[in-house]
C-alpha cells in the first residue's frame, strides 16, 4: 500500500550579483534591481496554482535556494513566508532554510529574515583563500565569509551551514585542508563539502581550469574526511556532514524520496497522490517567461517501471540504513517486484541487508552507477 511521504516546499530565487564561472544552477546576473514585490507576488500565484496538489497536507520543511536568496529584502521574505503560511499548514517545527552569499549579507537583514521565520541559513563560502575566491569569480573575500558565519552563529538560529568546495584549480592538499580547518573553527552545525565539478554550459566548461589529478583528489577527500570526523562531523551523504542531530531535514526528505512542491523559476516538484499517481513538475526556467505568469513548464507522471530507479537513485546517496518498508510505502510497488535486482546487488557486494533494512556498502558507493543500472 502506498503511503504519502512528508511534504516539503522549495522556493527558487533566480538572481545573483554576477555569475560564477563554475555554476550551472538556474541563476542570472542581475541587471538593475531585484523586483522584490513583483517576484513575491508571482511566487504566491505559482503556489496558488499548486495548492490542489498539496491537498492541505502539512509542510515539514521549506528551502529558499538560488541563485542568491539573500538578495531579497527582509520585508519581501516576510511577505513571502506569511503568504506561504496563509496558504498551507506549515508545521510549527518546520526547518526553514535560506541560502546566502557572504557578499550580500547585512546584519540587520539577517535578523529580519529570522523574524520572517527563517531558522537555518546556508552560507556559500566555497574557500577561505583570497586567490581561490578570485579564481572562482566570487564577489566576497574570506573575511566577509567569516563575518557572515559569525553573524549566523550569533543569531541563535536552529542551525547554519557552510558550503565549501574542494578540488579547486591548482589546489594543493594543504590548501584544501586549511579551508576545512578554517570552516571547522567557525563551528557550523552543518558543513557541505562539494568536489568542484566542471559543468558544460559554464565558463569553466568552455575554458577548463587545471584541477588536481585523481590521486590528489583522493588524498584531499580521505584526509579531509578524517579531519571532519575528528572534529565531530558525521558524513550522511556524499557531500554532507553534520554534527549529530543537525542533518538537513529538507535534503533528507529529497533523498528519502519524499514529496516537495517547487515554486519559482525552474523549480522542480514531486507529488504523490492518494490514488497512487506520482507527478513531477518543472516550472518555467527564465525569469522573463515566469514573470509573465507562465509558471508550469512541464509535468509528467512517474510510471511504475521507473519508480525503483528513481527511488534508489535518491536513496543510495544516503549512508544511513534504509527501511525496506519505505520502498513499498513510497513507490506503491511490492518488494517482490525488485527481488531479482536486490539479489544481484547483494551477490555483487553492493548492498548488505538485515531482515528489515538495506544498506549500501563501500563497494556499492564505488560502483554506484553499476548498482543503479540494475534498477533501470
Ligand atoms: C546554488 S549554490 C547557493 C549558494 C549561493 N548562491 C552562493 O553561491 O553563495 C549551492 C552550492 O553549490 C555548490 N556548487 C555550485 N556549483 C558547483 C560545482 N560546479 N561543483 C561543485 N559544487 C558546486 C557551491 O558550494 C554552492 O554554494
Ligand atoms: S552565487 Fe551561487 S548560485 Fe549564483 S552563480 Fe555563484 S554559485 Fe551559482
């Protein structure tokens, strides 16, 4: 029997002061001012259109991502979150995160965001090296990043996160570890530590920089992982580390195949219905079209044959034990339907199991694509 998973809400803010050369997120360099009021009105109209899908279910987490949400004024944030709360039941314990770029952080705005209901801030630090920040096209230096982190810590939020990247152009092992040490010294409850990937359709994609080779990347990962573990951070996903009790609930819901409404330019949504349908939605990507009121770009149903792959593609990112029951609860399929594939995965050493749980092994992580192919 299919069960409805928890429901989250993602809100996309599509502007940045300038475009970073490595970034392929749906973000556009700002020309002129942010249309605060107009965009919030569109977000709420977009949400109105999605409300029938939510069917009055309670929202357990909200994530305001970008782009650079910290370009939005605190008044606009207040209006946006008030508008959300007027339309949907938001759990009183909901984790409400917003992303912030250190180059756009102002002290009084941060406390305004907090008053609006934000209880978790995710700060895009990337590196503490002045040279690397220039090479990454960032609009801030290391001091602004530290100031933003201290400000987040001083507000007494439920949690805050720092985003760091490693494997940067010409980065040495020492430089990568030094970034981690400086981040750890700021005591964030959560640390996202991404390996830089070169994406097509970015400046780095057309003119690739020289990156550390595979051996150097492995040294950075293994020694960095040790440093984080020794400082009390537990890895719970490929790039996500948290102090115990501080995992990002919003991302956990994605990776556990939870439901989410997605509003704003290019936002993705996934909704399960009582009758067993699972629907994916994609909103209009470009602010121009979106702000003409054309919100929904595409929607499609997730057919039964595609559900095992989609479920495991998300779920295998997490290192936690996975209750077998979640598979049938959230896909509506019986465990028997994937019996052969699970047996193959166990035989290949990609998975281990107990009577009630599956868990991905070290080998499974290393050969993730082969493991996932079994479910295609
Ligand atoms: C959508 S950005 C949001 C943060 C905010 N816009 C900022 O940059 O300060 C989320 C994070 O993804 C990471 N990221 C973006 N592009 C990446 C890439 N090509 N490789 C690895 N990590 C990347 C960065 O750490 C970034 O902070
Ligand atoms: S500020 Fe963040 S979202 Fe904007 S271009 Fe840079 S990495 Fe991408």
